[in-house]
C-alpha cells in the first residue's frame, strides 16, 4: 500500500507541474509566459484562419459561362480533381447547369410563417441534386439514375447539359482542354487520378454508374483499358457494383473501392489482372465488425507499409488492412454530422480527409489520432459545400471539387504558414 500511495502522490505532483508549466515549455517556439497560439501563420495579428494555412485563389477556375457559346451555363456537380502539375489540373463534373444569378429573397408564407428564401448567407442551389443522374446514394441502382433525374421534372437542354464532363485547366484557371469525345460514354464520372508510379502518366477515371474503371493515355486520345463490365453490376473478378475510388502500390498494382453498392476492396496487378478482393456487407450505421462495409467511399495506400486505408463511410470509420486484406486496426471519425467522403496519404505521411458533414479538411496520423482541421461552409470563394475530391500540386496548391457547390476551387499556401497545418506535397515517384 505505501508503494501505491507514493506512486499516486508522485503522479499527482507531475500532473500539477505540467498544468502550471509556462506555455513556452509546452509549445515550442513560444517566449516565456506567452499565451499558447495556434495561428497558421505564427506571429500574425488579426484574422481568423478561416481557410487555415491557405489563401483562396479568386476566379479559379474561370467560369464556363465565359466560354463563347456557354454564356448561359456554369459548372455542375464537381466530382473529382487531380493536379498533374501546377499548370495541368483535371476536373470531373456531372454536366453543366444553367448559369442563374442568385434569386432575390422572398417570403414563403404559403409554406410557413416567417420563412424566407434564400437566406443571404447560405447557398441557394444544390448542384448535386440538380445535376444528372439523380440517384447517387447507397443502395440505389445505377441503371435507373437518368430516369430518376428526369422523373423529378428535369429536362436536358433546360435544366442541365451533358457537356464538359472531363476538363483540364491551367494554373490561371483557363480551360485548356476538354475530353468531350468521352461525354456520351460516361454516366456518373466519379474519380480521376494518375498513378505516381507510372512514367507514362496514364489517366484513370472511375464511372460508378457504369460500373467500370477506364484507363486513358495522358493526352486523352486513346482509351487503353476498361476494367469491369460496362453497364453491368456484379461482384466477381469481371464486375463492380458502383465503384468509387482507387489508389496504387509502389509496384504499380492497385486497389479499387467497390463501392456505393458493392462492399469490397478489389486488388489488381499493374496490368489490370484481378488478384483478390475482401469485404462483406454490414449493418449500415451500426457495424463494428472488421471487414464489414457500408458505402466504401474512399481508399488510400501508405506507400511505406503498403497498408490499405478504407473509408467505411456508412459506419463513419476508417478500417486498415495489409495489402492482402488482413484486418489491422480501425478508428471512428465521430458521430453525425461527420460524413467523410474520401482521404489521401500524401508525402507528409498523414491521412487527410474531406468531411462533407462539417465542410472541413481533417488531418490524422496513421494511427487515427486527430491532428488539425480547416475549412468553413458556404458558397462564397473559399467556402466549402460537399467536397467530393481534393488534390495537391508540386507547389503546395490545394484543389477541391464540390458536388453541392458545383465546380472546383483552388487554395494557395500563405506566406510564412506553419507546414504542420498544410496538406503535404503529392507523391511523385516515376514522374514530376
């Protein structure tokens, strides 16, 4: 008993010492007795760090309405973005929407007393609801997507146009290329990326409503390969069921998150040959068993350990496996409104996640410890609503694609910003 009492007293004294240590001894770089500060730019006065360590790049990209012949049209739901370089950025979207000005506020007394729409501080159009196809949620069959959008009263040419689904912008936001030749082939382009281990820089595009993954030459002139059976859902070595994301191992092999309706992770070799798959359907919103998924909506590979991080979106958790599907660990992203859409592991060795529920970018270490976040909700420049894809270029610029706001945005690093509060540079092994 005396030994335990002594240990208790010692621990109590140490705890008090930590509590009353000057801030300079707890946070490095602080002067004695200085208050603890967490500003993204150390020493800066004023401001609120609304956008973290970044400044918003105004008018990036330039609106589609500035293109001759597109004066009446703007961006649809922004599905994905990938920065090949600071001067070549891919953006996927679900067609174009009418370029409407913000409506004037009006009272909606027929719906209820005191109701006014739109509220001046809030977004007024949900691009993901307005853009075709209409059913993007888990459990909904892809085959009825376009019919659902039209059944809601929408008409092509009036409420949307199926154009500019694959766009490429330069660093100033100019549209420098658009792969319109593939628009008719796509139904719901979901994700775009280039493997960091591919010297030829092939471009990969996941189409979740057509249940396939396409591989193109870097210039977009040739479709090299399609994995999955076009327009046909399934759960074997030749089928997906609404796949969502993908990532690569250093040897060029890769994994696909399958997906909205599928409940698997599927692994292929560098040539696209099926190797293995794992995962089972769980109980949405309640699942705690390892290897059970609901809405596999995000996936990332740690290049150092080859561990696979899976976003089990329906259960608000990350599950971690070895490269062959052996469960290793998990962590929760927290209760609602948390709604993680995707995550990446960049060169900084941390996992960065986009949370549609809180409209923030979240930083975790690879054990799941929460580190930092930034971002705010809104449809003003810099405000986020429905981040569905994000990327970083070699200069540290951050790009987001937003399904709810529509289109994409760019953030540039603030001068003197703390690197610990910035998303890491992209992985580039076979090309720069």
